[in-house]
């Protein structure tokens, strides 16, 4: 019985912390979307952020962890065992990423080369998604990226 009460209390505490974090990240994301709307000279500053706040919004909060996986095929150029997503774009308006000091994020440059993005536990990385591209008639630059850890 003691374990059950402790476990229930722990789960409630974790739920509160996660909910507070999600609310803070969502608020930050709305502020970023409003700044983007200003720069894109959209009619209304909340054109993009209200999509995120809409009750029918399909916005997703996802936590990914990519542990090294030696069973995966070797990366041709680096000779390392990798796990993660290959080359891709994101379907959202924007993606908000936090590295937690995990390296592996790379962006594709215009010359076709890949540039690693150094991890920074004090920063969020903002990637432009396909939906923003379409919504703004491709006024901004799409970022193609890959995520892998070794």
C-alpha cells in the first residue's frame, strides 16, 4: 500500500512538471510564430499562433531519445553506427527542438553538404516546416535536416 501511494504521488508530480513545461514551450512557440508573422508582414500577428492554440489543432508535443544502436548499418562517410531520422523536412509550421547536449542534428546547405549543428542545452532550435512554406507562398527557406547519434 505504501508503494502505491508513493507511486501515485510521484506520477502526479511528474504530470504537473511535464504539463508546466509543455505550457511554457507552447507559449514560447506562439511568441516565435508571432514574430515570424511580423517579419512575413501577415495581416494579423496571430495568424500562425492561433493555429497552434486552436482546440482542433493537431500540434504535437513529442519527446524523442536516440540511443546508439550498433546493429544498424554503418554510415558510409563516417564509419559510425547510427540511429535516428534520415534526411527529411518537417510537416509542421515550425519544429521546436531541444538537444539536451545530444549531438547529431545536421542541416543540408545549398551546396549539398551537411553541416552539423552543435548541441546547446541552453537553447532551442527552430526549424521551418512545410506548412509554413505553403502558408507563406514559399517566402522563406526550407531546412532539410537529419538526426542521428553515434
